C-alpha cells in the first residue's frame, strides 16, 4: 500500500513507533523491516510482519485477544500505553467523515486509539481511499488533532482540502 510505504519515511533510526491494528497498519509494519527502531503494538498482524526481523525491537502489548481483529484489548494495553513515550504513532481508522471526524467501529478499540495518541509525540492517520467516508459509528478525534493524514485518496476528497490551512499535514501517495 502506498500510504504504508510513505509512512516509513517519517520514522528515524532509533525511534519508538506505535502501530495500531488494521490491515493498513500491518502493511505499514512491513515497510519498517530492517530499521533500527522499537515498535510497540497490540496488533498480532504487526507482530507477524516483524517477529523475525533482528533489527526491529518488538514490544507486544498484552491484553484480551480479539481473534476477528487480531488485536489485544483491555486494561493491560491501556496501562502499558499510559507509561510509554513514543516518537511517532501510526493509527488506523474505520472511516474519515467529510467533517474530518476520525471514526472506529469497535468500542474496545477507541480507548486504545486515545492512549496511542496520548503516548506519541506525533500521530499519523493511515487511511486508504475506501476509508472516505468508510464506516464506523464511534468518534475517535477530529483529524485536526493529528499531525498527519497519509492517504491514497484523491486530493479533493473531503475532508482533505479543509486540512490545508491547519497544523495537520496531508500526505498523498
């Protein structure tokens, strides 16, 4: 995925990188192989992408397994994230509404996304074209509270034009 490849350029050697769950985030992990970084995740798909990489230090957050999403949720990952300080986070989404609200479809994932944002110096949303407007009923945050939206969507896709005069960088791939 182009969005996943582009995000790898935002990571510096020795960075601590938080990676959310989802297929785009797992693709992002693939593009970080061979980098001297620390990756922290609650995604088993991300673990699968990086588990044999000797350059990447991989920290897996514990929790209750959600087999349908290959994710770990609950109090354990929330507690771990509350004590973590990361350089950059890559967050997935179920959808991005035209008004700029980032959405998720699962109540157990929303607190994890909040904790990821709190723990990271920079949070970047990875959103493929199908995420505009995508799905999801639960608001996570306005896109303007993120440092970047990395997407394969066309530049005129709402809400991307409205982000132009904000502190949120839009990275088109």
